[in-house]
């Protein structure tokens, strides 16, 4: 057996000797192809789980002079319209090994891997009363403190922000509202809360009491 480490044309030969001392030999031309080479494979910054996907062709450099093609594999890798992508949402939180194989027209390959970190954002939670009467001057809700760019939404429509961690609303219209909040956490990731259901109920009819004076033991009728 022999291993060839350099590309080129070789002529290995084989000799066989019989028990009578006769010798036969043969040689055959052998072409050793050059191996494709990955020039560089860049590391990437951490992703938030809801960040856009990454075009993986932007992090690798290799020669295409011999028909080289790339094939990526690993958790979070997607293929679409001839391009490989890394999708943080598909991968989920954690550290993911993503590998690429470069193959030329002769079937020779080169192979390398990188690790990509995906961070799950802090998830906001909303605290406060969920039921109000329409005559209450304003509704007040809160979420976690210590982060930035708090943005509040009513039925997916921007209500306020970026602002502080509290929600105030003086809309007293009767109805049911989905309240959500988003903020940027300490990793630079944006998290969004589950909807908080806020209900504004109609106030009861006004009550009036009148009296011109009654005697002890008499019945009083109250109306509204």
C-alpha cells in the first residue's frame, strides 16, 4: 500500500516473482487530484432566536476553479433556491455545530465546522388588574424592570414607547383588549410578552335617593 500526499501523475509498478524465480512486472498511470481547499471559514457573532437567518455563503471562502460546490449540515441549516441558510429560530437556543463540505468535480472534499450560539430573549410578563369599570380614570399595568426600549401595544397597534416599564391608558371605552409589551434585554435581544387580556366593563346606572322625611317604621323605596 502507498499513500500519495501530493497531486500529480504517478506510475506505480508491481513485480511478482514465482517460486521458479521468474519475474513479471506491470505499471499503471495513476492521477492524484488536488484536494479542494477552504481558504477561510469565519466565526459569527451570537444570534437572538428571533434574528433574521444568515446566508452561510457569506462566511466561507474557497476556490471554484475545479467546479467546487458547498454543502452545509447541522441544526438550524436550511436550503432554499440554491443557498444554505442558518435559521436561529429553527435551531433554538444553545450552541450549534454547523459544518460545510466542499466537493469538486472529481469527488475530492474538504470539511470544516464552526459553532454558532443562539440566545433566547428574556420574555416580558405583564402584571396588574385585568378588569376595570369604564368610569375608572386610567388603567395601570407593569412589566419587569431593568431593561430598555419598553414598547406597549393595544391589539397589536403601538400604544406607547419606547418608554419606561409601566403602562397607563385613560381610554375608558367598554371592550376587551389584548395588551402586549416588548423590551430589549441585557443580551441585546428583543422579547415580546404573551397577550394580557384587559376588560373594561360598563359602569352601573347612577343611583339617586330622595326623601322628604318619613315617620319611624315607614317603608323607604330606593330607585336607580
